[in-house]
C-alpha cells in the first residue's frame, strides 16, 4: 500500500495529465484510511522533494483535524510523538520551511483537540523554548504558538470558549516573552513579523468569539509594559517586515490593526 502511495504522489507531481488525474482520485480515497498516517510519515524526510513532503504534512494535518477525536490514547501518543520528531528533523531539511509550518500546525491541532491539559502543556513548552532559544528554536516556537491559537480558534463554539478561557490564564508569560523577542528583533534589525503574527493570533482569541481583543490596554501594560511601545516603534521605522524574506506589508498590517485596537 505504501509503495502505491509513493507512486501516486510522484505521478501527481509529474507531467502526465492523465496520470495526475488518476493519482489524485486514488489519493483522495487513500487519505481517509488508517494506513495514510504511516504512509505520510514515511515520506517525511530530507530526501523527499519539498512539494511531496508538503503534501504529506498537509495530509497529516487534515487527518488530525478530522479524525483525532476518534483515536485511542495509545495511537494518539504514537502519532503525536512521530509528528513531533518529524518537526524537529524538518528544520534541518533544505527548503522545508512550509513543511515545518504544516507539521507545527498538525501538532497544534492535536493539542487543541486533546483538551486543556495537552494544549496548556504545548503552550508553556513553546513559551519556555522561545524564551531560552535562539534562531531556529525561536522561529519554531513562535510557529507552534501561532498555530495553537489558530487551531483553538477553529473549534466549535463551546469547546473554543472553554479552551480559550483555560489557555488565556497563561497569557501573561507569553506576552512577556513576545515583548522580549520584539525588542530583540528591533535591536538586531531583524524581522518582527513572526512575533506580531503570534501576538495577533493570541490577542484575538477572545473567548466569546465576538471579535475584539482578549485583553484591555491596561492588562497588556501590566503583563508586558514595553510591548505596545515596541509595536509602535516597529510601525514607525517599518522594521516589522524587514529582512528574512518576509512580506513587509503583512507585519505592518498586523501591527497597525493591533495598535489601533489597543490605543
């Protein structure tokens, strides 16, 4: 079955339209099977072409979102550990930034769908890693944190509200770390867009889902007194999108929207 999966994937990304159509049809059916987990994980390595690896990572994300609630505890743990291991490896693969991002989203989906304990563990692990890491570690931690907020936001209303309320109890240490990373980025002349994306995702995780931010300006100042001034400096200098191949307009837009809501 896995050999057929490999053949179908490489046909999908080949040049023969008829082979692509046949492969797409077969893959659509295979994706819902239990064998798809191991097949997708098996192709996630540094030798697999990035488009194929991304397809596999995206399949894992789709399966996690759709099937996680129906899996047993042992299978959940095995899959979580396998995806976590692949994510750590992916940061060393050439051209795998998008693959790593999809794997981070998968881990976040698994945590959000597992409930408050698992989501809180991922949140604080990523916060601690971001606080003590650097370079790739910081980027990976920010990606996980942003993904977790996004996956919580995807939940149906009652689950979203309960989980958001639980996680927002741990917002102050997250804001403190993001404040530090934003200040470091400005001192180094590096991009602040990943920090602003993470900040935006969490501040907009208002439990009722009614829009607006989950903290008041006063609460933000109490938790991270230099955060809002740093955001305004980033907007004033335009450094929120500088360097790193990041679209400057994205960082400026995020920072501008947040600043407008907080002022």
